[in-house]
């Protein structure tokens, strides 16, 4: 989301023709945390009272902030709310307000690709950890609700999303934050999504969130296969998540929220083939849901920060194929794949495929829908999975130069424009 990273800090992006194979994408093993750093002990023992907005600063001890009184928000959201100065490259910050639950103990999971992972408590307080490439300021929920309610119909936000973490209080505090929001803000004017933590949830929790006004329920599968899930989110990294539990809650969301009101996050480039990723995308569509794609881009401080970002040709092919499955009625069985599972035919006549590519929507950030079109996400996550110099997920409509570059990355010839 931020433009602050320098080229020297950016990881290698694989060359065209390469792909991030399973064997190559092994996370590091998490190191043990010193006892004096576990479970937010320094923050809790000092018990420094928070004073309004907290901007992450690893050179000082974080205040003792907890949900539901406090949540963290992305740098882009803080700019949009007027709580931080700054501008975003080529776009007006963000249309989705993500509220991330926060506690001194932090997230008790240890996902290999995540900057919020438990193993990082050895090096920095939870409120100071980067997540999808940026800092997340901590803000009182009451202050956020007041700013958005005061803006009324002029609010720039198309959607609000409560992002849960793995913590014993996460379920109850999600209810409290959602209730604080809907007391002041009509969920019909700014719909609410839930980015869930299935590990701590039951079907009854899913029902309760719907009844309190949540519009869409999402599950961050992230991994496209059970083996990758276990290696990056489960036993492989001493983390509590289980593929079966995530699917249990995903299927509960299908039943409770209904068609087109649930979805799953999938990170591309963590060791799956394009065939495996698109088979999952098709499975989600067949269930009545949607997939929200993320391009793997190693997070500094994570257990996968030494690994290469997803090659652009791999990413573009999956983006395009996913869009065709989700919104153009093409099935993955109509596509053809090579021996390495790469898409070699998208299952559409060339003229139709060219029209989809040139429209550019397929290459925009995917997520919960915004106000105007189902295939244009409110959750635009500016530069969350790439540097601005080589955009993976476009947070705005790609222009002609962008589309030409996308075509080169897809290895699809550039359409000749009339003079």
C-alpha cells in the first residue's frame, strides 16, 4: 500500500517462464521466543496508557491497547480518514476501511508469510509489526466511527471490513466492533465484510455476525492446497490452523450468508500450480462464492521473506483465468494447461479474450465488491502485493500503457491501435 520501499529492499520477482514450485517455497523454521517477550509481556508489564492514535514506532514501547476499544487500520485507510499525511501513487488512497483487531499478545498463529505472525514477538511489539508491506496505526474505534458517521453520504468508503486474528477474545470483540459501527452507521450505506478467523469460530458465530448486519463473510484460505496450508499455516510452522476447520466455516458461511455473499482469499505463488489454483477458484464459484487473489510478495520479517515473489507471467495468467471463471462464465475445464500446470489456452475465442484484457478489470485488485460493479472491488489494497514500479494488483483502472505492459507479461501480443 505504501510507496516507501526502495528498490534495494524489494525481493526478486521471478523471470517469465519460471514459477514458484512447491519444492522451492519452503519457509524457515520459527525460532523460539525468549520467555520475557512472550504474549506481549513487555507491553502488559509497563502498562502505558494509550493516548489517541498510535503510529507504529519500534524505537519505543507500544502502549497497552486492546480491542474492542482499539483497532489497527492500514496506512492507506489512515490517510483517507485524515489521521496521517501522505499521498498514494496514481490513486486516492483506499475505498475500503479495514479494521484489524489488536492486542498486546498479538495473533497467536504463526503463518509463514505474515508480518503479524507469533514468532515476531521476539523482535517487536505487536502494534509495531508491518502487515502487507505497511505500518498499521492503532486508533480508537470510537474515533473512527465518529469520522465516518460525520462524513455521511460523502464518505469515500464503499465498504468496511473487520479483520479477525487468532486470539481468545477475537470472536467477542468482533461482535463489539460491529455493534459499535452499526449503532452509528447504516450497513446499507457502507456494507460490512468479515475477514474471519475460522480456528476460533463456530457456525453460531457466523449466524450472529450476519444477524448483526454483516453483508459478506470471507475466509483467508490463502494456501491453494492442503499441503501448502499445512506447511505455511499449520503444523509446519507450529501454528494452530487446520485446512478442515477453515472449510467447515467456509461452508457454514455459504449456508448462512448465501450465494455471492461469501468468499475466500488465495495467495498465488506459494508453491501451487496454476491448475491447482484455478481448480480451487472453480470450486468456490460452484459453491456460489468468489475468490479474492493476492500475489505472493515476501513480507519483511516473515518466515518466507527470503523467497522470490510470484513471476509476473504466472500471476497475470491466474488473474485473467480467475476473472473469466468468476465473471465470464468460463470453466477451468475449458482451459488447457501444459505439463507444469500453466495455462496455455483460456477457453475463449481470441477476439473475446482481447476484449477482456483490454478492459483491464481482470487485473485490478480482487476482493469484496464496491458500490458500482460486482467485478470492481472496494478492497483495493494499494500496493499491498507489489511495488508501484511493477504493479501486480491495480488499485485503479489500468491505462493503455498499463495494458500494453500486462500483455507483455502475459506473452500476449499488443493489439495494434488505429492511427
